[in-house]
C-alpha cells in the first residue's frame, strides 16, 4: 500500500497516510508526500491508523520532515496510532515534537 | 388406454367396444352390472369409465360415487351413457361424480371426441401428478441438505459468548439462511475486532460466502493485524470465492481495550450512528468505500475512520434490510427515518436498545415481514473484558532460522518476508508490531552498518538523510559478498521471544556505540535512535562476536 496524501480544511491541513508498513522502504514516498507543499498549509497530520509497525528509520523520516520544513511555521500531529505503534512513539518521546492524538 | 364399459345390455356393450376399437382404443373391458363394475375397476384400473345409468341392482348413480372413492391418483373421467333426457337426470349424472354424459342413441363422433378430451385431461393430470411427486422428493432433499448446511453453519459461525457480551445485537434473517453476518473476536492487545456484513441477496447462496469470511476473520483476529490488513484479505477471499455478481457490504472495526476508540472501515453499508438527543450532537458516519469483493487489490482503499466514544456513548450499526423497510405506500425508512427514530428513543430512554429500535422501525413498515435480512448491532462504550484465547496460553514453541546471502539481501521485499516468518510464531500476537520493529531494526543495522558499512552521521541533516538512503541503495546493488543469519525463537510458555541477528561484518564497539545513542538524548537527531529504541523495547539486549551478533530478549506479555 502506497503513501497517500490529501489536503483538508481548504488546503490548510495536509494529511499523510503512511499505509501499513512505515519503514525505510518508504523514504522516497514519504518525502514526496510533503514535497510540493501547498502555500496555505499550516498543519501536517501524519495518519497512522493503518500502520502496523514502524522502525527507527521511520522516526528519522518524521524528524527529517520537520527539519526540511523548518522555515515554514507549521504545526504537526501524529494521529490514530495503534497501541504497539504508539508505544514506539512514546518510548522515543515524540510527543515533544509532535502533537500525538 | 384402458376403458371400462358398464352396461347391462350385451348389444350396447358390443356396440361401444367395436366403436372404441375402430377409434383406436383397443383395450376395452366390460362389466354387466354395478357390482362387477366395481370389482373390475379395482382389478383392472381403467383410465376411463363409460357408465350406463339404468341397470338392475346398483344403478349408475350408485356406482359412480363408489368408483370415484376407489380412484386414487390422477383425474378419472366417468362418462354416463343414458337414454334419460330430462334435465334433472342429466344434472344428477354430474352431481354423483360423473364428468360428462352422452345420450342414447349416441353420435359416434361426439362420443369419441368427448372420450379423447377427457383422456387428454387425464394425461395432463398424470403428468402433473408425476411432477408433484418429483417436487415432493426434491423438497425433501433440499430440506435435508439445508439441515446439514445449517448444522455446519451453526457450528462454524460462532462468536465466543464472552466477546459477544459486549454487543447488543438483533439479527433477523428473511429466510432460514442469513445473508447478514455478525462476527466478533477479541484482539491480542485486549480489544475487540468485529464485522457486520451483508451479502448481496439472501438465502443459502449469499450465506455460503460467510464461511470463508468467518475463517479468515478469526485467524486474522488472533494475529492482531490492522483493520486494513483484514479488509485486504477479506476482499481477496471474496473476489476469489464469489461469482462476480455477489459481494459483501461490510462494517469492519477494531475497538481498543479501553472501549472508547474504534477504527472503522465501512463499505457499502448504511451510515453508522453515534446516537444523541440533538441534531448537533448526533453523529452519522457514512460509508466511504464500495462493498468488499468488487474491487481488485490495487483499487481497494483501506482508509479507516477513527471514532472516539465518550462515556456511555453508543455506536449503532445496521444492515440495509432495516432502512429499506417500506410503508404500504412504498415509502422507505431510509437513514433519515432511522436517525429520527434513534433521536426519539434517546429522548424517551436515554439510550438505544437494539430490540426496541427494531420494533419502532417495524411500526413504520406496513408488511408484517421484512423483505431482506435485518441486522442491528449496538456497542456501548465500556472497557473490554475478554479472556485471551487458549491458543495464546498454550502456544507451540518454535524456532525459525534464516541464512541470507548477498543475493537474498538484494531482494526488495526481503525484510517483509523475514517479518512474515516471525509473524507466524505462536504466542507473540500481543507484541507482533513490537517484534516487527525490533527485527526491522536489527536487520537494518546488520545490513547498513555491518555489511554496507554506511555511516549514520550522514543522516544528521536533511540532504544527508536522503544521501544516506541513496548510498544504501547503490552499495546494496554493488554487493557481492555478505551474510546475515537470523534466528527467531518463540517460547510461548515462558512468554518470551529470543531474536538473534548476526552479520558477516566486522562488528563494532558496541559499548561505545550505545553511549553514542545516549549522548543524542536531545531527541531531535534523525539518526542514532535505533539502539536506544531496542533497549527500551526489549527486556535484554546483548552483543556477541565483537558486536557482529546482537541478541534481543522480548517479553510477549503486555
């Protein structure tokens, strides 16, 4: 399942759905998902509702997204993570950088 | 065709016999009076009776009802031959059981024509009789087969009562077999998976699809996979098993252990309702997808909705049988009508109860029975209390070992295949995702650092991050030597999994390396979090062979 991204809330929110497996094989796809970011975007949501597992390279990819977009004033959230995936985010203290819902 | 001629006068009998013989009815039998007529009728079983009215002893009027009584099976024509011409006598002929009459002296053509007509009716009647017999046999066979299939169904499609207890269900099939389906199973992480399905049509044909769906659902539930994986698998099965005009609308959901968050995939079903007393608070979540069994794998969208339930909030799921119930005027209830009833029920009772919701919807419906199966499932937010299945308590211990050489490592899906292997271990379901993460971590470390000798520090800035993965691809492509051994040992009885990954690289100074991880506790570096993550996820992590072998011990109990 590929990564899909869509705009919501009149183009202000970009939602990136990373699919079932979030690991290094998604490096390219994930970067493309926020590559040509609309000018109105003020928030990026990473939707993990379908994600079965993630590894440290996925964590790296999330942080790299923030670094790449550091010049834009954006807020970020990670949403709908399943319990075992949420545990990885918690262990890595990602709540400090992302709003985890 | 055998014809019985009853007449006390020999001349009449001979006349009739000859006439019939010439007309092609060569098998005629004669009786001289009523008593002999009854006797011969019983023995010879004629197809038609020609009966004189006036005879000594029993008259034709006496004989006709007796013969009629003896005649079993198809239509038996009794034709009176009579010299009487008064209306009453002729009417009586028909009243006592005759089918027709011919007056003496009879016209040959008319009599033969009448006999032909009546024998034709008898032939038709015989034909119908045979068909009825065949139909009766067929019905008996179908009833027996249904009984067998029903037995199989009732044993195959069973929800565990302790899981079922979390739902308030109303299931009403339109026929013996249900085209609707409700399945629920506890998830290894303490929640519940469920499926509310509605196959096209109803009856046996649509129920047949329920078997493979049930089996797959139960297996996947035990593995604790994501909803999107369940959706993909059910879709694959339905496309494979069902003819193309059959499919299954479905709501598939996963309730978390707290019972207040539901991941929901809906395809082709009426909107699910989170009831409330007011328009503003009531939530309707419509289906976003097509039913399962229609789209090919690459067209299928497995996006889910996540629904948060507040304290005592409910989720109402129904099949279209309910909202398509119609009034006498042919007006359907539809989603709007159901929402209206839900609101009324909330105002009167403060909660939704499936049975009374059904009864209210039924009041709307004119006909006493619904045309389609009706399924109503209500879940009230509550912490899930389900005992784990015995398979998890007494899982089989197992060891999986894989030795991968350079050719294997080049396969793009190699990690997925190794993960799949690990996923087959019994007793690991509760931590399946965690095991995937650990294994993925160990594998990538072994490959990227042990064999490809890439430097993580490259990942420090954004350009380098992608440079790193480009380097990885290039080095992997050029790789000619290298080996990674993976050993996954599952010990369900102890609740442990041991994962060892060894590579053919030179190893590394792991003491130093793990401190590197700790030094970067700032948590905003996009590298160096692999090892700390392993330490946090595993009960124990240790290194052997100078760092070229890593062993992780995991606890499989939450």
